[in-house]
């Protein structure tokens, strides 16, 4: 972990560091680095990492679709993500992540994907949604959004 994350709350620092490493590995198409980052990310508290990663995905989706998100937009996002690195992206897991981030996940008793699959596909999805933009500012926005939501609940 670097000093870059000192401004983040302590529980978010390892999530930000691991997810940033995973996104960098996706961008570099470095499977070994991605495996290492996924192992670190999957080993973190799933509730905390899910909240942070899901909020980041939602904010990126909202940023990319300021007039609202349609089913076609979600389908295009899913297709773009899976095409970006088909060897690493699992369409079912990416769809699960999108549904969760958008708050429309229908948990009908089906077990969620395994933590390593969630971490791997979240990294591919984030990298695709970022489209080359830096990830660090999105951590600040994500945590501000989580804090705002918690204060208003």
C-alpha cells in the first residue's frame, strides 16, 4: 500500500490499493499481476469491498449515461466489458456485478459468484468503464457517496 491512499478511511485503503492494482493489470493485459491483485482483493471483507466496488461501478455508469441508463446501455456495457478481455471476463459474473451496482439484483437463493470471480470481473468492468481515465479520483467520489448515503439513511 502506498501513501496515495492516506486520505481514504482505513477500511477502504486495501480495497482501493488492490482494486487499483487489478485495474492496472487489466489495462496492461498482465494475467500474472491480475491474479495477484485478485487474490488480495478477494481476501478482503466481501461486504466492504462489494459496497466500495459496486458504488464505484454505479458512479461510473451514471457518469457515462447522465441522461439515464437504459437496458440497451447495460447490454452495451456488458458486451464492451466482455469483449475487452474475453479470457478474463465472465458474462454471467459481469451481469451479476452490474445488477448489484444498479440495485436490481434479484437474489433468489442462488449463491453469489465466488470472491475471486467477483474481484476479477469487477477489475475488468472498472477498467472498461474508466476507458483510460485514472481510477484514483473515483475512490474519493465513491467514498463520499457512501458517506452521504449512510448519513441520509
